[in-house]
C-alpha cells in the first residue's frame, strides 16, 4: 500500500499555508516512522490567526444560511471523494485500523451533511407581549469567533464536531490541531478550502498546547471556547475562559458503566461489549469501562467476552487483518499498564492479556480482561482510556445503579435488559448525558452528544449542537400609532 499525499505541513491561516522556524515531529505510532515536521506556532502566528478569524466572522455571519449550507455540503462531498486517502492518513497519524478510520471519515462527512441542513433551520420565535402596541421577537445569532480544541483519539471527528455546527451558525473558527495526531485537522482545512470556504472562516494552528490555549482564549476576539479533552485540561481552559466571561462547551472524560441485568442475553452482550471495548484500542471517551454484571449471568457474559477478546488481532492499522492498532502514545501505554498492575496487586485476576504485546515496534498493549475487581481499585476510579475491561458482579437493581453513579464522570452509560421497565428505569436513573440500551453505537450526527457532572456541558450533534454556537437576541418593537 503506497503512502498517501499528506496535507501541507503548515499552519492554515487566512486561506493560505504558512510555515514557521521551529517544528515538531509527527510519528506513526505503529512503527515510529517520521511522517512530517509540523510548525510550532509563534505568538505572532496566533495573532495572525486571530485577526483572520475576526475578519472571517464578519464575512461569514453575513453569508446567507442557504449559501452556508451549500458550502458545508461541498465539504461533505469532498470528504467522501477523498475518503480512502483520508482514512489512510488517519491510520498513519493515529494508529487505528483502516476500517475504523474509514468509519470516522464518513462520520465527518455526516456531520457536515447534517449541519448543512441545520444551517437553514436556525429558527427564532415570536412572543405575544402584554402591550398591544409592541411586537416581541427573538433571533438566534452566531455567538462569534470560536477557539476550538480537540484531542487525538478521533483526530478528525472531534474537530469536525466543533467546526460544522459553528459554521452552520455563522461563526468562524480557529482550531488547535492535537499535537499527537495533527495531520487530519490539516486535511479538513485543505478540503474546506477546496470547497470554497472563504478565507479566515476556518484557521488551523499547531504547536505548544498550553501557550496556544492561553493566547487564543485570552484574546478579546474569541467569544466561545469549545473543548474535547480531559477533566484537568477542561478545568484549566474554564479558568482561562472565566477571565474573559466567554461562552464554553466542554466534552470531557468518561468512565462508562455497563449494566447487564439477569434477563439480558448475556452471551450476545458479552460479545458486543468486547467488540466495542477494544475499538480504537479503548481510546474512546464513551468506551465501556466498568462492566457490572448480575451474578446470575456473570459466568456466561464473562466467557463470551473473553472468547471474543482472544480473537482480536493486533497489528499495524494498514493491514486489513488488524482488529486493534497501537495506543497512540508511549505515555498512554505506561498509564494503562500501571492501572492493570495496581488492580492485580489489589487482588484482581487477569483473564486474558495483562501487559504490553511485546511487538518489536509501536505502543501495543494486549486486550485485557480483569475479574474480581473492587470499586476502590484505580481501574474503577480513573478513566482507563485503553484496552482494559474490568468485570464485577451485582445482585440488585439499586446496587447496580448506585455503583454506576458513584463517580464524578457522567458521559455515557449502557444497559442490557429484555425488560422494558428495567430499560426505562435504568436509563432514567443513570447520571449520564447518554444511555445506550442493548446498543453501543450511540454517537451519531443527528443526536446530541455530551455529558453531565465532570464530563462537561454543552452538546455536539443534533439540533442542540448548532444552538450551542448561537445567542438569543430579544427585540421589542413599538408600532407607530395608527
């Protein structure tokens, strides 16, 4: 398989590509090969990007929604036309298998398609006032230039989830590409440029994350901050945004519970959970990461889960036979192994996996299943963000829900049951922003994605996604006397 044409290794500002004196390397996490040297943005580059974003907002907010819709649709079409190239770049950049990369690429196109429609449906409303001589109406207007920050586990989609609704609403965006996997952000910019997005409406910068965050969020140009990242990073960006009283959306960490009730099809649930758990090597914010199984079906569930896990083939994501690629960074590999070692030291049993894969190159970790875990073990408290599945048992509905909610996270939860009452009760009582019932594919363009508690606030996807990039303007108009 030949290497694809990479996007320009440059900053994308004001519709043009710009280099810088200092660069940082981008490596393939599967074998460590050098892919590109990307520029480290200087403060003057960021000032240039901010000025471009401000000018782009003036242009874009005045562009009619139907025209904005057409541009978004062209971006979606361009992504689909370049899907094979895009997917291969993503696999080189981040490590996930090609099939999963292709799924993410097509999901990016879906986001632009969905928000191409939503751009034409940003509705206001009229209000019946108390004074017969006045008319009250409410407009939805774009909030303003957006500083967007997305992490590396879905290196294209997480940025696109911010870009597409912001553009639909009439906002301009400056995106910081994730340093661990930045090439996909640049490719999105390339395709948006080719689709005719006006200069300055989308800008992409790279380099020193803390410096870029402080510089962008500290600017009076930026009116909204949107982040997908960890809870500590979210807290830091909230503090920065608070100084300027800026609107904020945050999609932060998760530690998704899976409740498997006694009436569930335990074998089917076990296989489905294993396939989902190890997607993207477990580096998914809504990855199922705490498996709470009713004691009556725990044996059947665990056997099916372990059997499915042992079929997973590790390798370079470019190999079509690969089911799971490497962890994206060496730091993630060390963090995952530390959680497993702690669990074993505290009495957990390794049913399969349990350590680094021992391959000659790359950050590969064996898909790992643990039993005999307790809720006070680190693996049940800290977000694993890796290929580790801890399984424990419960006896009652109340116990399962209480344990599932005993965490500061509240992004997603999953329920397996054949009883409608149990399904409704569990989905209502779980303290999460999203719940999948007998279903684990819950992230779609047409539905709102986001969490509660320390997992953040605001929503990406659905009608709610575009609303997060608008503000309500109330107008009270007095009529001329007849």
